[in-house]
C-alpha cells in the first residue's frame, strides 16, 4: 500500500518553531554546537485502539534544523489499516509493509542513519513478529547538499489529514512511549534525550490534546481526555 503524498506533506505541515503543533506531539533534540546527528533510534508499541477514520503515525527521524525542511525518517501509520514506511521528506515515501507488517500491540524499533549532505537508511524491525527491513533512501533530488545538516533528532506521534485543509482529528491513542532511545552524532557522541524539547498537539481553538514527558529513559506521549487543563489531567510537559 502506497503512503499518500498528502500524508507526506502533512509530516511537517506546521513548522517546529514552538512547543505547540496542530498535529504532532513528541520530542525534538538539537545536536551540540558544531555537531550533526549520524543515527537516531527508538522503540514503541503500536497502539491498540485505532479504528475507523482515525489517522495516526508514530515515527522517528533526523531533520536538517528546527525548521525541518528536509527530514529522513520512518515508522508505523494507521489509515484504515496499519502500515510501515520510510522516506526522506519532501521526497516520496516507500511502503515497507510487505517486508515488515505491523499489528496492534506489536513492539517496533526504528533506526535512522544519515550521511550529512546525502541520503541514508531507515531500519524498521518488528520485534514481536521477528521481521526487519532496511531501506536505503536518497535525499530529495532538488535538495542543496549544504542544507542537509542533520541538526535535530525527532520522535513523533502525529495525527494527520489525507485531504489538504481537512480538519485533523486526534485519535485516542492512549499513551505511546519511546524506549531504547538514543541519538548519536557523527563523532560518536551519544546526546542525552533528556535535553530534548517537548511538543504538544494544540487545536485551533486552544485545546490541548497531548501531554509529553521526557526523561533520561525515554519519551512518553499521552492522549489527553479533553480540552481543559487541571491537576488530574495536566497540559504541557508535566
């Protein structure tokens, strides 16, 4: 099954310049000054309750900068059915479901390796089904190599639209936790994920639909129950 072009466009439809985003929650980690990322990885469990018209993607990536014009990544998506994919935005993604299918409750590891100024590879491993694939992915053909700087690592839980302009619905995905998280620079430095910035899904009317927590052991994104914020259901990086 081919991942829709509009889904790829929805990856980064809202530029990551603030702690709030209209369709994504998760973490963004900046490389140390003078460095760039070589590899990023994370393991997560595919949500159990995705049904109907809900659309959700859980993925790991490496971007060029906080503006994220170019991003190499891959993960698991739900749009009627579950699929796995890899791609180098804004290029076309590759559906990898035939090699590595995904089912609710499966544990999946995504590892992204990138060459500064070039392409890279995305490895998707379904630990539950014992299936694995590595895709070599070229950078977009019109990209200036000097712009492919690999300065940020990403771990995202993303609701997305298929039709441009369509209202983004945030599925009830429960809590998705990235474990075994690591981000390594080209000189071999492992950058602690505890230094990442948290992003939350905020609706156009100010509703908060996620609560992201980041620690040295991983990243957890919880789907909030409703638009209000209180001690029992807090907003933001609590």
